[in-house]
């Protein structure tokens, strides 16, 4: 996909499907006025603000990279999710924490 808007929406759909498959509730904002793309309900009643980004490989078998045109803080989002659409791989990156965990769902 070459259109960044379309590939971004595709990544959002993949992340939404993965969260739903994991048994979580997902809410979507109306319009593009928010810093986050999804609200995902964690255990209990807490909702996380999730920003989804599309990842690309920088070399065959190498690292994935996410191009971001802005920075996000704990005031904006709770979780950054990078999605690599060809494989469905997702990386969940908590905002404000240096730990990066790879996952497939």
C-alpha cells in the first residue's frame, strides 16, 4: 500500500481485530480530532488511549521502523501500537516506559 492514509487505516483495523480477538472491548472515535486512534478496555473498567502506527522493514530480516511526524506523551496516549501489515506482527509500546514488547495479538 502506498497511500499512507489507507495503510494507516488498515493498521488500525488489524490492531482493532487483534484486541477484540484478545477479548477486549474497543471504541473508535468519530473523526480525526483525537491524539489517539482507539480506546481499548483493560482489565476492570480502565480504558487505554491507543495510537496505532504502521511499521516498515528497513532491511530483509532486519529491524522494523515507524516514521512519526510528532511525539506523544502520557498526556496524549497510554499505548503506542506499531503494526507490520504483511505479517500482522504488532509491537505494544507503553508511553513513558522504556520497555518494548513484541506480540502477535
